[in-house]
C-alpha cells in the first residue's frame, strides 16, 4: 500500500517501521518501484513507540512554530508554512483505529490520514458454517479482541 501511494505521488518518503524492516520491507519496496533514497527505517517495538518517535521526528525537523519546505533526509515531508505536517498512516485495516488514536495522543501536531491495507475477509463466509473449531477463526478473534481492548484503553486513558 505504501508503494502504491508513493508511485501515485501521494507520498514522497516512506518510513518503514518494525524490527527488521530494513531486511524485509526494503526489497519489496524496491521491487515496487520506490527509490532507495526515499525509504528510511525505524526499529520500534510497537505502534505506541512508532507514534511517539515519528511525532518527535517531524516536530523536531520542521519546528512547531514555523513549518518550512525542505526535501532533505531530516525534513522528510514537504508541506506549506500554514499547514500541519501530514502523514499517510499505512497499517492493517483492523489496526487502523487504534493506530490513529495513538498518533492523535502522542503526535497531535501531525495530521494523520489513514491508508488502510491488508483487509481481512470472513473465512467462515468463504467456507460456510462449520461445527468443527477452526484455529484460523480463533486467531482472528484473538487479534480483534486485542484491538478492542487497546481501543478502549486508549479512549479511556487519553
């Protein structure tokens, strides 16, 4: 999804996050036509850490009082002096709501635009109803429960 947005001219830089992103993500981005110079990496343990670090990086690189235009590696996003820095947040669709909540909490100076990817479809709809327990359904329910608890937590403790 990030490569699509880049190639469509919607983003001029990509910050790939996660442990080992340089090893796993860079080859894919290069295959999809992203210039190596336009990709940077951030090893972060979780989405909360990513939001904090990206928020600090962008605020530090452009300043809070006066936002200028630059295309250097320390100024990864082009924008006008009257607008907040914008970030296209690419993450799994099921994770988008909680990720946006974290960016709103830890990086309020940034305008976050969701660009969901990795939509999950209902496995039961594809196969029909089964009375036999299915590990994949349990796994999806576990992911959904984790996100719901996270959303409630971030909503309450904002």
